[in-house]
C-alpha cells in the first residue's frame, strides 16, 4: 500500500512538473516571440508541451544533472586513460595532437612567405 502511494506521488509530481514547465514555455513564447518576429503567433498549452518534446528530441534536454551536456565523470575518465598510457604512448599522442597544428602553422608560414 505504501509503495503504491509513493508511485502515485511520483506520477503526480512528474505530471505537475511537465505541466508547470509547459506553462512557463507557453508564457515565455507568447510574451517574446510575437514581439520579436512579425508573423509569429501565440501558442496554446498543448503546443507548448509539443515544443518541449521537440526540444527533448533535438537537443537531448532535461538531463537532470548539472553541467548541461557535459558529464562530470568525463574528465575523470580521460585522466584515468592518460595515466594508463606508457611514456612512449603519451609522446606519440602529444606529437600527433600538437604535430598537426605545427604542420599547419609551417604550411601557412610558407604560403605567407611566397605571397
């Protein structure tokens, strides 16, 4: 019984959150878009919900963690991979990474000297 109450409470919070967010999107759209763009029309609540769904599909929003598209574990993951490399592998990686820029700079310096 207590488990069902928690599920019901969670569902009400989710639906209420989506409704509140959709209302905010609708209010912002109706306030801003017609004022900025000639020919832009006001939207209703269902169109605001659809706009949120579209933004989720296109941009992957509503992540639920701070930092937007960047996960906080990414830096730690790359640091661990770097630590596992041998000194020769690190040198080769740095040469490949920074060698391209050096090559690009040298090629453009030659082109600038010829001009």
